């Protein structure tokens, strides 16, 4: 059974670099139909897609964050990572990792981690 | 970016009611529209994909319709476990965008 689990620092200071890891079990990273994504949810607000990566390392990012974000994958460890630099209070959110299943007819986030809270505060 | 607008933002309904939530895209997205349910403290869960296809394991009281710019999520007979927030999401272009959510509350 596919499981995703986020891990990260919890509390950060402004200007620091956020690093999160999503550990994946029960699935192979090698599938051509799957990307692996990050989505965040500010407190009391909706969902914002951050970016996604294929097992081969192809990435695409939300332009609103493009200059600050990097997603990478380590297939040997079955995990993928999010780095977001120069964080501010606006980056305070619940961060989810998710599997993105893609084919010619649909493109969905069909499995999610439980989320990890990141708070940016001085 | 494609803007996704849901209506209403919230609604109150009773168990057994038929509930309809609307999602409008700022440009045509064909049928590249998904619906998710999110309960408090939980991750979103995929309900409907490609506009009208029911995800495996999801109750048949959920249905989706629409194409182009206008889409609908219908709950045929609201159950206690359906009180949650519902999000539409387009998968037509990048960046992937979500609607602002519709909170379904108990009347």
C-alpha cells in the first residue's frame, strides 16, 4: 500500500532555507506515469501547488515560487525533497507531498502524505 | 494562470439533502478537472477525476459533470461523513491551480 510521509524542521526563522523530505513506501519511483509533487496550505486557506518532479528528475514549478524553489528526487532512498529559500512568514503553511498520476486523459494527485506544519517566525 | 472559482464558498445542508457545488475556470480546460474532499486535520482525498470519473473506493453518491469552463460536483444524498471542504483543481496547464474551496456544514 502506497504511503507518503513528510518530515521537516517545524519552526524556522525568516531568510532561512526550508528543506522537507517526502519518504515513499509501497510504490516504485520508476513509473513513467507518476510525478511526485508538493502542495501547501496556509492556515485557514486553500491549496497551492508548489511543483512536481518525475522519477527521472524532470521538474516543473509554480512560477510564483520558481526563483526560490527546488525539488529533487533520490530513487535509491525512495524519497523526494523540497527546498525553498529565503522564507518569510508568507511561507507558513501545512506542506503536503503527493503522488501525481498522469496520462493522456487525466492528471491527479491521488495519494497524499499527512502533511507537516512549517512556521516561519522570528 | 487559470483561475478556478467555486461557488458557494460555504453552505449548510441536512443529512439526506442533495448538494451541488459549482466550479468555473477562467478559460476552457476541456475535462481536465478534479474534485477533492478535505476533512479537518486530514489531507485532501481525490473524489472525481477527468470531470466525471469516480475514483476507486469513492461512494457513488458523488458525481461530477461539465466540460470547458463550467463544472459541477453533486452529492446525491448528504451523509454525516460528507461534511467537509471540497476543492476543484484544473490539470489542463501549469501551474496547477485549485479553487478556493467550498465548506459543507451541518444545518
